[in-house]
C-alpha cells in the first residue's frame, strides 16, 4: 500500500507509512549510492548523533528507498520562512547543532580529499584551472571532522519537542570542518541569502574558532563539491561564481 507523499523533487520522493518514512530515489542513483547513504546514516546513528534510525533498503513503488523513522517536525527552511524576524535565533540553533555534530570524529567514513579530487577531474573547468585547484586541495588542512556535505536549513528538522534532527547523509565524509562550513556558506549564497551565510560564519567563529578567511579560502572547492547536484542553469551560475572567486584571488 502506498504511503502519503511528504516530500517530492525531481530525483527523490519521500513517503510516510505509519511511524516510518521511505526516502526513494529515481534511476539516476546507483543502488550502491543508496546503500552507501543508508550505511553512513546508520553509522552516525550508532554514535548517538540525532538522525532518523535506518531499518532497511528496499524496493518501494518501483524505486529503491531507505526505510527510516518518521520524524514529526518542520525543517528550518519552513520555520524561518514563517518567522523572518527570528532568523538570528534559528541560526544559533543551526550553528550549535553543527558544532555538536563535529565533536564526533571517530566514525569510519570516506576521506573527503578523494571525493574533492574526483569532482575537480569531472568538472567543466579548463585544465589549467583544474591544476590550480589540485594545488589548492593539497594545501587544504585535513582532519577527522565529519563533513556532512549538504548542511542546510532544509536538512535540519526541529521536532515538536524542540529537538534538532539532521537529515540527508548522502554526501558525508571526513575532513576539515572549515570546508563543510564553506559548503553551507555556498548553499546560502546560491539562495541569495549571503546575509545568513555571514551570520553563520560569525557564529561558527564564536563556537569553533574558524575564521571567515579560513572558510573563504576553500569556498571555491566547496562549489566544486556541489556543482554536479544541480541542473544546467544553476551549474552555469556556480561556474560563474567560481570564475569570480578566481578573479578576486588574482587581484
């Protein structure tokens, strides 16, 4: 029996079926990608990180899907849209949740270095620019911090009891937290919400001592990390932003 659709995009449909949610994927996702996301979400759940518990991967309505706990709440995107004047309050929740997340650094995750390197290779940039990005990647400080890879308002749900729960673990790896903070900043920029991005950087400096300059230094790599997730118009905007960053670095 088909559950109720609670989220739908071009590539994913999420159903509610009783006390479970089933996140299903279209055929642009390989089964290995879906299994890897389920595995990573299970790993972080076992460490006590606040994520929906995973139960299985199965076929559902003709697609592969991850079965997990249904979480009753609203994501920050929805909450902030209804409370525009309360954005700073919710940035505090957003930043503190991330701060707590990166205290967990003993997970057996893939290294983000290899992922970034592969994404540079696969990008549409000229060879000389790719070479420069490889050099920047080698210079980037690495550690054992969790890299969520898609930490945004839409991926943080606040339950009816006020508990934050982090969603979407398909891009998780380990690396340097300033790189993950740069990804979040880039996501804010893509939404024309740079003011919230700057506020987030300020909060993260207070919490983790990460300077704005450390984040902006790796912003171009953050854009490379996310560009292949988008449609052609957005990819074009991202490449334009990459060239803007390169030009500013040459000045």
